[in-house]
C-alpha cells in the first residue's frame, strides 16, 4: 500500500458554500494559485452549473493554474457534467467530480428516487464524464448514513463504469472516528474491484470530529482526504486541511503516511483564505490560530525557554510563521520591500510592487516599524483587489458628543471627481451615506468588523464590511486598512462597492445555486 495520502482541497467549492462567503473570480484565482504553491494534489475549483460566476471561476483556474489537477463538481445529470467539462477542458489535468445521494433519507425526501434509479443515474453520470476525461471521481452523498450493502453495490458499479476515485462523504458530520474507520475498512473488504480506484473521504464537522474521522479513515484504507483551508465549508465546515496535514506529519510514526504539502506555506494560505472570505480564524484554532504557538503561563514559558519540546510538538517556522527580525521603516527602499514580499510568498507584477511600495511609504510615515503583518495587510487589502472604479480622494468628519456627525467625502472615478456631504448616526454611517449618494448603489450593511493588525497605539486598523446591494441577493465583502480607523472604514466600504461594480461588469449575476452538501 502506498504511503502517500492525496490532499483534495475543496476550499473553493464546499468552503465557498460557507454561509455568507461569496468569492469573485479574482479572489478564487488568488486562492487557487496559492493552493497550487501549497502543493495540494487536486483543487476543486467550483460547481460550474451553479452560476455564471462559478463557471467563469472554474474556467479561469483551469486555464491559468497549471501543474495540478483541477476538479469541478457536477450532479449526475448530463447537463451538469457537460457544463463542468465546458469549464474544465482547458486544464492540464481535469477531473470531473460527479455525485448523487445514496442514503434512504435523501432518496425518499430529497431525490424521490428508488435505489435502482439512483444506481442507474450514478453509472450513467460516470460514463458520461468518462467520455470527456479519464479522471472521474464519484461521490455517494450522505454515504455514512447509507445502507452499507447498497453503498457497496453503487461503488462497485461506478468503478466498473470508469470512476477512478470513489469518495465516501460523511455529509452531515454524524460519524465517530472508530465507526468511520471501520466503515471505510468494510467498504474496502466488500467491494471486489476497489483496488481499481482511490478511496477518498470527505468529512463534515458538525460534531467537531471531521479531522479525527478523516484520519481514522486513513488508517483503514483512505488514500485521499478532502478538506478545506481553515476548515471552512457548509454549516460547521469541512475537515481542516492544515490540521490533517500537520497531524499526518507530526504523528508520522503512528500514521506512516506522507502528503505533498509544503508545510511552510500553510500559514500564508490560511491568512489569504481568511482575508478573502472574511471568515476570521478563531484564536485557539489548531495550527493556524493566533494562540496556537503562544505560551501564557509562567510554568510553560519557563519550560519552553529551557527546552522547546517541553510544551511544543511543532514549531511556528514549520508552518511558515516566521518571526522576522529585520524591521522595515521609512528608510527601506523598493528593493527591500520587493525582497520581503517575495519572502512572504507574494508573486507580484512590477506594477503591483510599485503600488505596494507607495502604500508602504505612506504607512511608514505614520508608523515607526512596519511589520510583516502590516505588509501582508497592505498587499491583500489594497493591491490584490478588484479595480478601483471609485477612489477615496478626500474625507472630512465633524463629530462629537453634542453634534450630529457629518461627513464630507470626495471620490474620483477616472478623470471625474464627485463631492457630497451627509449626516448619519455616527461618523461611519455618515460616510457610508455619502458613498451611496455618489455611487447611486444603495446597500444594507450586514457586518462591520474592526481589528488591529499588530499591537501598539500606531497599529494598522483593518476594517471588514459585508454589504448587500438592494438590487441583488448577493453580499460583498470589503476591507480597508489605515492607521485611522475612520479612513479604514471608508476604504472598506468603497472596496465592497468596487466589487459590486466589478461583478456587474463581469455579469456575474447568480442563478439559483443548487447546494451540493445538504
Ligand atoms: O458533503 C458532501 O457530501 C459533499 C459532496 C458533494 C462531496 O460535499
Ligand atoms: Zn461537503
């Protein structure tokens, strides 16, 4: 048996199904490039039939991200499979991932199909996909709650029809590790042609056991694990990629399985996904949480100072969390910034480096030491973003304990300049009213979040907003950074508005998205 476990990343598909997450094609492309760099074996780039935006996102990734398998999800209907192929056909290595539910609960209440009809549809879907590509994955949705005999019959049939990977999801996160491990072992024993396909697992985290279940399955025969960066995904999410990878690595003597993941890209990948999805990583999250390597108690600190292994089973450098000692400041030149950006893993064009450098200089004038986190915040919030149709040119606020907050804002768009004023419940509300007046895009503010990028009074404030335009059901995330939190608030809102304009231009209007999980 091979000692390698394939990592199938579903951040851009199941992860993107996280409530409130809505990535545009540009964000998806940034994440896909990073996943390729991270060394995942398969990138599930989306669900092409779900919307024009999903289709374009998968197509763009298939065309431009080379050297890695790109998968697209499809139900077993021919329309889904044909559409998936339309998007995937440009890839170096394309995989069609087709699925249908096999549990009686799903058959009765959702699909309203008999077992015979499901079996037939599964086989037909795989055969259809096989006409396009040799790499076909079949998933039995809600496999863990399916009748094992029927599930094995379906798996045997789809392998005979050409499936090269068979995926066993615990769609509702119901399994426990012992049971799930045994379940995979049983499938391996009962399906006669199982050695003709890779066994994959896809665990949801409803009871907090997705990683444990995936690892238990690895012990009994799973050769591929489906997971998402930061564990994002439907409801409580998917198995967390970084936890699966670091468990296999740190406990190699136990699992005896390797992955192709470049571990020192894990932290950066986590940051990028968190920034672009707007889903914050909880501080105590294993591997990539802010506290994952922090030692608070005196006894622990003393132990670590004497010998790291007393309280550390991994160290931050392994996941690419470097404590870089060379401080950047206002005397640092373009060269130094460019080098640091490369060290931080950003692969920017000359134009993007120029933009980052201008923003860096402006920050260094206000802040004595510019840390790596500041630089990352600049790049992710102000450089790698959609075109700035509207730019903030001027901002003035009158606010105090006994006056009505008023904002005057000037925006530029190309050669044009627009200035307006408005009152609001607070200075931020007043600014947002002016931006609505100027752009004509009226929205509901669904989320406003402010946090300091680094510690200290001169820290960069990073504001994240989520807004929903009155004209659409979609929501848009915007982020802005500045040492002035009012300015950061204005920039964040404007960033989201620019995304709305960009999405309208891309004609990314969502049609009803069929949810792939449950
Ligand atoms: O959770 C699930 O069952 C899925 C399948 C489509 C693989 O996401
Ligand atoms: Zn899922």
